[in-house]
């Protein structure tokens, strides 16, 4: 009887511990798991984030077995937390769900390592796990900074596909697919930009030349209607913080001049130097630094001299030319004929219209009046979607309020609706258009533009207005296709 009673007490206590354990917070459960490990295994338990950051930075395939071993340890507990993590968290909140974020970080390191070496098939299981089970995982730094795993993954996927297309010389046979989430649109743009600049830095002239000429010939656009040609031309300046230092500009110029030396017949090698000079002049104009006027004059004169020696075979010629003319102080009477010729030669090249609109807006009240009239004219010419892209860019540049008093509400609504109907598969575009509508005070229009997006709105663009974005987007997002796909009838060589 005594033995039976002891067994009964033990079973009851075990049952209580089990039921209590189910109600414990994730942080306590993880702590209990750690304490249950032998002392020699606790370091590995504590350092999954550090290991993931190391593997991610080194992208060494020799570490793949270590990543798989670490995933075996963290995935069981991490999967228990999947239903509890419903959005991206603060660094502090993420500490309560460490196993979830550990798993996501290791999966990112594994996916990136495979993608970096072009092994899309081996990366696929890690990619699938991130998308289906760990969509809100974050890589956590000790200084409380963090990296959203899915955001980094999208960038690496597009870089991998673009690099593979460059290697196979099939850039002209690819197109971007529908966006899968809120990060896809910007990742496409960033990947195009970085592929151009990094190939220029490494001096791989053959791939660089193929990249530019194939993009120009194929008229490649992102899924949101942004022209890849404009993205790479706009990328002709030092990346990120490097743009603040003059040596970085000198390095870019040296790399472009090496390109010209090795490919003296290259139109884009010359166009890129002219565009670099424009960006350098613009930097000094914005900074207002001592001697800025002399730099602007020198850069614009050099750029215009280069442009006059380049044949007008690319829409980038007209775009770059009117920018240089504007920054050099040329009157609109001289810029207008160049713009008219460019629009007649390349009527679908929206960056040309966007560039001229920016020039009008910066020129003062009379120019802003002309810009609004031009938007009305685009609608009359059945180019409402182009007008929507102009408004999208004007808002992104922070200039919408300069036009707001003159814009007709019906012009804005027709333009935004047309753009959304033209690029239906872009979350980024619809998010941007929704922001324009909200800024113009038309929330019903914003709700129409963003219907069905779920959480796939641009978090950086809507910062401070997240509650409005959530109210406007009611349906959950749907999963979409892989990163890049070949155009129809591209043939086996275009398959990525």
C-alpha cells in the first residue's frame, strides 16, 4: 500500500509539472531546457545566434554540416513557438522566443551559403522553412540591432538569379515574377543596383557590358514597373555611406575609365561616366559645401561634353542629358526639344517623364503648375498608369505637398487606379500608391488599392502610420512563385 501511494504521488506530481510546463512562457521553457543540459553542451545552446552570424558572414560551404547539426537541436523547440510569433518583434521581445529566431538565423545562413554558390536546389529546403514556418525570424546582434531574415533572403535570391543570368549571358531573357511579400519589390531593385556596382568594382568588364546592354535591349522592368536600366544608371555612385567620401567617387571613376579602356566602343561605359558626374554634382548641390558651385559647373560641363559624343541609341542617353542640362542651368527652351525627341523615340520609358517632372517641381511655382498640367495631359493621352508612376516617385522624393494644392482629385484617383491595374502583381507599388492616396486624404481609394495585401505593405514607407496600413489591408497574403523566371519561349538557355 505504501509503495502504491508513493507511485500515485509521483504520477500526480509529474502530471502537475507537465500541465504547469505547458503554461510556462517560452523564455522559461528555454531556460529550463538549457539547465537540463550537461555543462559542456550549454555553450553551444547559448551561441546559436553567434554561430549563425558567423556562418552568414563567411558563407563557407564547409560549414553546412555544422548548420545542419545545429538545426537538429533547435528546430524541435523552435517549431513549438511558430504559432506564437505572428509579426516581427523588438529585440527585447525576441529574447522570449530565442529558439524561433535561432532557427530562422541558421536557416538564413544555410540558404545564403548555397545561393552564393548558385546551388538553388540545395538552398530550397531552407528557403521553404523560412517562408512557411519562420517568416518573422530575425538575426539578433548583441548591440540590439537586428536583421529581418526574410528581407535578407529575398535580396540574396534575386542576386543569385541575376548573377547566374550574367554568368550564362541570358540577362536579356529573364523577367521578374509577381512579388511574394513586402520585401520582394525593393529586393529586386537593390539586387539590380548592387550587381551593377559590384561587377564594376571587381573589374569584370565582359559581364558588366553584357549586363548593361542586355538590360537596355530587353527593356527589363521590376514587377512594380521600375525600369532596370534606370536603376543601374542611378546606381552610378558609391554605395550607401561610401558616397560621403571623395576617394570613393574617385574609385568609381577609375573603374569606369578602366571599362572604357578595355571596351573603347562601349556606349554604356561613357554613359556611366556622364551619369557619375551628374550624381557627384547633385551631391554637392544638396550639401551646399564650400566650392560647390565650382564642382557643379565642372562636373556638368564634363558630363555634357561626354554626352555629345555618344550616339542617341538608348533611352538612358535622353534621361541623362536632360538631368545634366538642368543641373548646369540650361533653360527649359533648350531642355524641351531633347525631352520631346526622347519621348517620341522611346514613348514607354517612364524615367524620362519622371526626370522632367522633378525638374519642373524644383524650378518653382510656374514649373509645378506645368507639371500638374502635364499629368492631366497624360490622362488625355491614355497614359494614366504613367501618371500614377510619376505621382509615386514625386511622393517618394518628398515633393508631393509642393503639388498638392494644384492637383485635381480626379486626376490623382484615375492615375493611381490605372497604375495599380497595370502592375497588379506588385505589393511594393500598391503600398506606395496607397501612401499617395492617404497623403492626398483619400482613404477609400487607398483601401481599394491595397485590398487583399494582408501584411505585405512596405513597413519603412508606412512607419508611423502602421495602424492605418493595417486598417486598409484586410485579406491575408498569398504565396507566389520563385524569384526570376525566363520569358516565354526563351529556350533552355534562359532557364534559371
